[in-house]
C-alpha cells in the first residue's frame, strides 16, 4: 500500500529548530489561555540544540510547505511511570493550526508508540495541556489518576504497548476535563 499522506515523518536536526519552534509557537497561540500566559510560557516550550542531546525530536514535513508538526520524547523517570512499568514520556505534539485534523498529530503519536515498543518499554506516558484530553482519549489513552496532589501532574495519560494492555488498567475520568 502506498503512503499518500502529503507529509513525511523524520528525525529533526539542529538545522530544523527554527521551523520547529515556529510550529510550536503557532500551536500554542491556539491554546485557550490568556495571552500573558502564552507569552510567559513560550520560552519553556522552545527546543534548542542541547535538547537534541537527550530527546528524540520528530518532525512531520510537507513538500512545498516545510515542517507542519513536531513531537518529542524520552524515557520516563521510573517514578513517573505506572508502578512496575517502564514508559516513554511524550513531551508534546505540536501541529501547525492550518494542518489540524489532517492526521499529523495522530501519526506523530504513532511514531512515539513505535519508539516505545522498539525499546521494549511498556507504554507511552503523556503530560498534556488541560485542553488536549479529547485528542488523547481518541487515540486510546487513559487518564492516570492523581495519587499525590503535591507531586502528580493532573493531566497525565497512559497507553500501553508490547502486549501490556491488560496489565495496567485505570478508570478513565473524563469529567475532570
């Protein structure tokens, strides 16, 4: 079967960082938060050369357009993964607003799933923005319940890979979104 998507996924390089950060900024501009919050938090979401030393950064690139999406991940700290499991921590999926609902984000997430599986990890863990819950639920992730309100980020999601699907079960709590 031929891949007919208008974009391809590939690892990012330092050369791509300017375009990657433009995509991130345009995606953040769509968030339903005050402009001041966007402005103050923007520097925290940008990637630098140093980030490429420890993160896997993947871009979706469309011919004639350039980079339209980006995702980054690394192995999760054991304390963040579900008890007794290993996880890939997805740092974010950012898609240019004019490319929303075209499958870019879904394919970037599937790349993270494949990376977790190929590394022998048990699943993908996401610490998402509050408004991203529906996207991650649609991809089959489950909400991770907050056990320690002083430590746990409240918008965490988990999707098992490598046949772990029955080993970790939480009740999804959609009403908190």
